């Protein structure tokens, strides 16, 4: 016990209030946000390195200015809020530009640990926890500013997938989007309020969707996240050391139909789908059935023909009964990229909201994916999934939206400026 006590503090000591006495208020404050790793019983100890790291998490920042908006290729943070707005009838182009200027100014300050320009609670901004603010433009934005010809041809509601969709307007579309992500939920909430206050009289909030991933420090850096089905989600995400993100994720201004919008160079497209997961019936099937549905083992995430998560899948392998080892209708088989043009960068978040309408649970996934052109990339994959994905039995898309993410800006500019200056 002596050696272990010298490295940390026992759970009994923590519960007795010994933290403040031993290390002072600073570390005690850090411990308040500690995830609990190692605190299991009275003999377990708190790892003080982890406590120290929690202080670093709070002060960590992500640059706001640059060629691309942050929050796309940024390592996903633990918490996210997607907030959509509709522009009010009668709002002028100058007023809408004013919203984009105000959002840019406030986001540039908040992401670096400073309060917004009209922030009455600037103390809440001091620890940004890798805050990013990403601004998106919906299909209706271009009509509202009187520039319909500037809308990228791919920027429209996705085609209907009647086999699976049960879309609700309260979770779909919007003229403007704020994607706000940070490793601290308080930071996300504060930023969302400050930024939403800047649209009064010009736009009204249509919906807000909040999601989460594992708390920072819970899993080793780089480990693929799990969704609430227990499934490792995102194994084949493209990596910058493997593909050219300037072709896969970011736009050169062109669309698959030949249209060119130069203002979108360096920007991206976001497809956001709210997918309800029917946990109650999913938990009614056995583990083997779940793995056949997904095409991967649940413990390691390995394809059913492999032993490790990133092993290549053998879709031609046959078992002793003459059946495919990886079923053709499994989620993995239906979602796999058939060509380079189908590569997309996925950045999903889970949600777990209060039950509605007699449901036992209200759980699901905020599927966020970035790409240069959804018509070329997203729609073909989604069509295959809608036609014959075994996972459709337990998933229901209830929200859908597509946004243009303008390129980043330099200090002194504002997001979307390239659009208005041609």
C-alpha cells in the first residue's frame, strides 16, 4: 500500500475530502473533471498524471483561421452540438452577411479562450477544450441572399430512400448551420448560446441536435470509437497519410455534373443524418446474429474473415456450409467503397435523449460525413444500404440535412466572404 499511496490517492481519501488537503484547490478542481479511471475500490488509486492531463485538456485550443474550417479534419472532440437556423422572411443580404461576420468574430475569440464580443459570462470561455465552430450554408440560404445561381448543384435534400426513411421536419434541413464541438460539454453549451444570440431578427433556430463520444482520455488516442450498439464505428475512415484530402474531403469548386463554383474551393459538403437505433429489439438478438448483421466481430471489430480491426476483408470467403463468411447483406459488405470516389470522412456522434411516445429508449447516431460532392460520394453508398443492409432492421433515419461548408478564412475575413466577393 505504501508504494501505491506514494503515486496517488485512494478512493477512501478522495471521498473523505483529502484531495484539497494534499494537493490544494488547483488539482482538486482538475479531479472534479476526472473520468474515474483506476478508481474502482478502496484500494485503487488516482493516477496523478491523468489528473494533470485534464488541466491540459481544458486549455487546449484549435486554430480558427486557415485554408479550411476547423471541425472537419480535427480529431473528433467528446461533445458536439449541431444547430440549424432558418432565415426569416424579409431579411436582407446585408443582414445575413452581418450574421456571418458576427459568427466569425465570436467563433475566433471563443475557440481561443476569450469571451464573445457581447459575452456576459466570459469566464465560461476561458477553457475552450479544443473548441471548434464550423459554419454551414443550407440550400435555402442562396435564395435568401438573392444568389440562387451560386448554389452548388449537389446542395439539395437527398433523394428519398423510401425503404428506410421516416424523416421528420424537426430534424431536417435548415438555411444555416453551426457545428460546435469541444471536449467539455459546458464549453459547447456556452458557445452555442453566444452564437445563437447573434442571429436574432435575421434567423430563427429550427433544431438543435447534441451528441457525445467517449470522454477524452478514456480510450487511447487513435482508437476507433464504438457506437451504442457496441459496434466499432469508423474503421475504414480515410486517413490523410493514405489519401489526398484535397480531393476526397475538400472541394476544388467543381461538381460531378460539370458545374463550377469557385467560391467553394477549399470548402466541403456535410451530410448529417439522424439515425434512430432500436436498442430494445437489437438487444433481443444473440451476439452471433449481431456480428453477421454487421460483418465484423464485436470485440475487436475485425472482419469475420480476419482477426484484427484493420485486416482486409475477404468477401469471397466461403464457410464449411458453402455460405459467405461475410454475408452479402451485412452492413460492412453494403457500405464498402466500390471506388475512390465513394470515400468520405465520417465524424459521428451518439445521442441518448428522453424517450418519446411510449418508447423505452430514444437512442441513436448523428451520422456526420464530409466529402467534396455528395452526389458522387454519399448517394451511391446510401442507395446500396437502403436496398439491402441487414442493419436496417434496427436503424431508422429520422433526420436528414445537407450543408455547404465554405472554405476557411484569414484573420480579418469572415466565413462565406468568398461567395459574396465572387
